[in-house]
């Protein structure tokens, strides 16, 4: 992107340039968004999209860099959401140890990361397309188990009355703070994935995706790299799970059902799994469609609509909206260069 | 160049979509949110709920206190999460001050929790029938003019023990809150009367294969209490009959419905004489009920007879409109007057008088029915008797009732 | 095997080989099972296992349910074995077959016609899917799978639009109704009369159908020309193509058989149990677990996997309904940990 790396005088400009104009504009727009948006658009569209964008991001990290398509990301998020409900406070009169948020959140995220690593370890024992099957089986089994287990998951009703904490004098369940909280964590995850993809680990992971046999022959521990990628994806999904349970105020088996698992895949694929921004784009599109379908086409056939969009994207542009944009852009640029009539 | 286009895109996305449709309702209309399951497997039930609600709106000719009624629909897929999302959209985006819904038990509890965060909006139940929506931790602004799943069972336990002479009954029900509530309502009376329930089978939701469950029912029970959704009841009965079972049945409120009664095959003999109870009855001769059925049938796509969901949504919507009428359609005070009006509201529904208790839960009549063969050879639920004015504690003093504890798999127990 | 045998032979002074030891253990297990099934139970056993009736019924139900699972999963595994195509719309094929079987049976009054229609229509749907969708994405496993997910979402919603959310039951003909009395005594009445176990005839017929179809599939794969081509294709697709076989025709046949079996299973399963939205996911999950455990692409593996999962599910339902699903899950994880390619799967 930038060639003037070694010029000492241009450090600051260099830093800005490294960040990229697109990022700066997008970032400014997102930070200023609350000035124009209503509370509803802040949380139900903004916050919700960011949360599902993070879930999509954790899938994108596995699928885009590791070649492992997982359908269990919502399950991982669900584990941290349930952990928050169990370790913190809920009003379902079951468990609820009342831990403060600064203790419960790290534990929840850790639990999610470990669960993710475990799922990863189970699924990387086989290769390629098996992952999608095994993770789908795990996601469905977890859903059915949560639905019937009362000792831990409180069965079909799940947990309710979970509230985002208030600290530093800010009540984080209010619209604006919650939006910024989501935005902060989303940006953090996004930056981490972007940075990580260019790190040695990221490069190795991508090389393993392209040719696992050669990497093994070169002496790399293929399984360890893959499982570590699952662990990282688990951290992101776990954070999203914490936000999700604070957002909904509740968690139940429906939250981690097969529909939700497939929604995350749809989000990542519609947005595009080649670049970390894709899932956020996909999440925004899907959330907007989900919320306003009832006003436009009626809610009844919403799934047909979203399924069709998904099918078209997979057929026409395997890289999602990002790929579509990448293809249209050169045409537009040429159009602009052409002299007027 | 590239940057420029991105800017435009970014701006388009983030400003174009932010303008909230805060178009305030004009003074001469009043917005009412209607939350039901318009997607997912419960769509048919949600649509019948809507028919019930619209019957109430049609009765008022679409106006209340001189203002036009505008119904804004919200859709859930019967999961609590989606119900809350739909409620939030109705309240926070569409700006409704009065909301009727939702349809199913866990949704009701979730919406009640949400109601606590919106003290200026008035919530009126649809047909959700979980006990704890109003009994424990109630919300000041959540009203239920329809009854709960335990109330629906009023009279059935005593009837089974005394009139039918069943001393030992096994239960088979789905494994979630609504059937727990129904089993609770049945057993609260049945155990008190001196009956025993040696075995309770909780079947995972969605399970269609009951044969192993049937084999595990102890031999020598006098009857089997079945609280399964209509079609699952057919499954259960068919498999029960195939495995050579002969014990008579007792039905939950949604067990012996039309799906079951119209099913073909040899189930007829098994079903005849099955007692059940609920908020409505097929052969209710009261003129008010007959008038309601006629009014309901005018709705597009109506069933031959209104379902429990049409009935529940009708009663709750009717109460909402009566309340709004009393306060002249004025909810500008955050609905304070409306809630006062609703709390003291008492009115005649097609199924008798309805009023509220201190938790804002309905006290209403419950119908005890029994399956009989009609003159045309079809089975129907014949009205046996009306249990008048059942309250939420089933006539048991409140402190004694609360001691029974919250409904769950093991409560109550009388093996 | 023989390599492994030798050291154990040296260790066991009695001269018993590992194979013999396994055989003896198997015989013992069979003897215990036979005793459990045929003997009158002492009270302490009744106390542990609820009742003999419950136990024996759970075993029988597990085996007959396995028959149904095998019918669904065999199509899934067949398609995967040849085409590397993880068809996640397989559950939708099952459900569509069930609905079609219901409509045809209901209108004509002939159940067998419904079964035939379920197979035939779904076979055609399978060919259409293969020719118009999956062939276009050949060689791209991931996109094929994603497309199959998209199809299953749209299919589920369209089926909901047509048949609504109700539950349908396909009525079976008279000659399949009723119960068989088995020579298994479950209890002895006070007057000395023995109570024999009765078992629904229909479920026994389902099991028989599954066995016949399983054997038929095996024969088709091993004794016919098409089967030979399919097996060759499983081992080396490029080589098969190079030797002049029309691979696409073989693919279409396999897809037709696989999808047709799903439709067939739908009608058979819909008659035993019932047809409702959501069943697609249940049977997709069952197929997934069965083939993960049994091994991808193996008919024998599908049979073994189906038996394990069917038994686990029914025994779980009776003895620990809450943790029933965990039992299934544990079987899957243990298989993956010990033998990632599945019990009968080939390591690739």
C-alpha cells in the first residue's frame, strides 16, 4: 500500500496511510453514527449487526484463512452467553452465582475459547468438507441437549433477566454506550484478525489451508496451528456471545438453534469470506432484511427470500458482496475514465 | 477516486438508513401492535390469533373513542428471542403505545421481562399461558385477560377422580413449560382428591416415536393423562393402540382438538369418553359464543370453529379496545390512565365474565368437556360443565398455592 | 490383523488368539442378551431397568429405528462416496418424499402407490439437482455444500408454505396394522398366565425393508456393472473417466438412487411416525451422525452406524431422557477420536 516506509520524517502520515483511507472514513462514520441514529437503529440494527458481524468474523477467520467452514460458531457464542447467565445474575431462580462482570466475562470467554478449541480438535482430525458436517452435528446436539438439560441450561426456557453491567459511571445497557461497546469490541476483533492474518501465524495458517501435506513435510505442526486458529475464533465468538446475552437480556436453546447457526454462515458467505470486513457487511444486510421484511414483503416467506439471495451469491459471486464489488469496481472506474458524450 | 466512491457508499449506508420512521401517528388514529407467530411452524396458529384479534377490531367498526385503529403487525417464530426483537421493533421503531401479544408460553415470559424496561407502554397478552408470566415477578404494565395453562385444567382432576373413578394415572407430556403448567393444573386437584401419579414421562420436543415411552408406562394404571400438541397426540394414540394398550385417556387442553378427533382409523373407540378441559368448548350453546363464532367466520381464511388462539387474542384485543374506549383513546400520559382502566375492567366475553386479579391475570370460566360421538358420526368435545370464575390459584388460598412452588418436571408429585 | 495377533498369542499362555478372545466375549454378550430377553426377570433387575417390557421394547425399537435411519443415511453416504458431495439438503429430500407420499396415499387410497411415488419423484428431483446444480460446481466441494444448505433453507420454507405447520400422518393399509405377539414373556399374571410381548407389525416390516434394501444395495455395488463403475469411481474418479465411462451418467444414477432412497424413507418413516416441519433437520442430523460414525461412503458402515445410533437414542429415551442426545454425541466423538474416518471408512 505504501512505499515510503523508511522515510523518518513521514512517520505520522505513514501511520495514517497504513490505516487506509477506507478504514478512516468507515471508522469516522461508525463513530458518528449515534448522532443521526435513533435508539432503535443504534441497538437493534447497529449493535445487532456488529454482534453478528463478530460471529461471522470468527467463522471468516476459520474459513477464509484456515479453510475450515464451521457451523458451530453460534454454539461457541452460546456457551459464553450461558456462562454469563450462570456465573452472573439471572432472574430464573436457577444457578446465578452473582459474580461481578469483570470476573464472569473473562471466564465466559475462556470457556468459549476452550470449547471452540475442543470442537476444533475433534473436527480437524478429519479433513476438508467433514468439518462442516461435524460442526453441524455438534451444533445440533448442543441445541437438543440445552433444551432438555435443566441442571445447567435450565431447559427450554433458558435464562432471563441478564443485564449488561454498569461501570465507570456508565450504564452499558443504554443504547449509545451499548453501541460503542459493540463497536469497540468489533473493531478490536477486526483489527486483530487483520493484523493476525499478516503475522507469521496467519501466513502459516493460510499456507496450511493451501497445502497441508507440504507444510507437514516442512516440519510444521499442522493440527496445532489449526486448533490454535479455533481457539482464536473462539475468543471472538465468545466476546460476541457476551454481547449477545447482554443485548437480548436472555439466552435460551432457541438462541443457539440450527437456524441461528446457519444464519451465521449466511452472513459470512453473503458478505464474503476473503476479507474480515465481509462478515460485517453481510450482517448489516441480513439484519436489515430480517427486521424490515415484515413491512415490505411480509414475514412469512422471509426464509425463501434470504435463501434465494444466499444461493445467488454462492452461484454468482463466491466471494460474496465484497467479491461482487471487486468485480464491478473496475467497470465503474473505466466508465469514469471514458470521455463524456 | 477509489476513496471518493467509498465515501459515497459509506455515507449512503449510514445516513439513508438512519432516518427512523418516527412519523408520529396522526391525532385521529391509534396504533396498536399485534405480536404473533407469523413465521415458522406456528404460522397457522398465529394467523388464527390475528383473526381473533381482528374480530374484536371489526366489532368496534375499526374505531375506538372516535379514533381510527391502526394495527401494526410484529412477527416472531415462537422463540423468546424473536418475540422480544419483534416487540422492540413495534415499541421502539414503530412507536406503538399499546401492544397485544405474544402467542406462546416462553415468549410471554420474555415479553413480560421486556415490558419492565418500557413502563410507558401497555402490554396485553395474546394467548401465552405460562403461569409465571403473571404469578411470580409480574410486570406492572403486563395484563392477561386470557387464562393460564393451569387454570385451563380446573375441575379436570376432581372429575377424573370422582366421576370417572381413576385412582392411579400416568402422565405423558412434552418437556417444556406449557405442558408442565398443564400437568401441574391437573395434578394439583387430582392429588388433593386422593389420586396417585406413579409415573410421569417427559418427552423431548419434536420426538415422534413414543413406542419406547409407552413401553415404560407402568401396567395397572387406570388412565393416562396426555398433554401433547394435537398431532403428536395422534402419534401417541396410534402407537399406543398398535402396541396393544387399553387404558383410557385424559386430555390436556390442546390434546383432544379437531386434528385428533377428525383423524381416521380405529382411534375413535379409544377416544370416546376422554375428558378434557380448556377455555372454550365445541358445543357451547350460549348465544354469546354462537354470535362470536359467526363474527369470527367473517374473517378471511377462518376455520369452521375458532381455535383457542383466535379466542385468546379476541378476548385480549377486546379488553384493550374497551380500556382505550374508557380513556377516550388517550395514552399521552404514558398509558397511566389506560392501565388503571384495564385493571378495573370487567366485561362479558363469549365465554363468560372476565375480570383481573391483583397480578393482572384473568379470572374466568373454564369448560370441562368429554369426547362424544355426534349425530353424524363425527367425534366432538361435548360440554360437560362450566367451572365458574377460576382464579390463578385454582381456588386454593394464595399462600398455600405459592407453597406448591414453581411448575417444573417434578412438581407436584404424588406417586 | 495377523500382525497384531502374534504378540498377544505369545502373551496368552493358553494359546488363545485375540480373535478367539473377541469371539468368546461376543458369545458371552449374546448369551447375556438372550437371557435378558427370554428369561423371567428377578425383581432386582426390574428395579434397575424399570421393567422387562420397557427394556426389550427399547432394544426392539432401537433396531427398527435403525432400519429407518439406515434407509435415509445410505442415500447420503452413497452420494458422498462417489461425488464427495455433502448434500445437506438430504433431510429436505426426506421431508419432501414424506409429503408426496402423504398426498398420493391420501388421494388414491393406495399406500404402496404413495411409497412408489415418494421414491420416483425424489429420484427425479435428485437427477435435476445433480444435473442443474451440482454438476455446475463440480470439483468445488465447499460451494456444493453451501448450495445444498441454500436449497434446504428455501425448500423448508416452500414446504411450509404448501403444507403449513400441521402434522400429517400417512395411513398404512390394514394388512400392516396391528401387533405381533413375540415369544418373549414380560410378566406372569397372578393366575399363572404368561403375558407375552406384543410388537407393532409395521415396525418389523420397516426393518425387513431396510435389510432387503441394504442387501440389494450391496449386491448392486458388488455384482453389477454399474456398481463396479461406482466403486471404481469412489476409488479413482479420474481413472474411471479416462477409461471411457460416462461419469456424468453414473453420477446421475447414484444421485437418483440416493435421493430416491431419501424419499422412500420419508414415506416409510412418515407412516410409522408422522410428517411435520423440522423433521428435515432431525433426519439430516441422524444421517450425519450415522455416516460420521459408520464411515463415509460405506453401506456396511451406514448399517453399523444406524444400529448404534438407533439403539443409543431409544435406550436414552427410556432410561435417561435428558442425556439421551449426549449418548449419541459421545458415540460420535469417541469414533472421531479413535478412528477419524469412521468405523468402516477408508483412510484417505
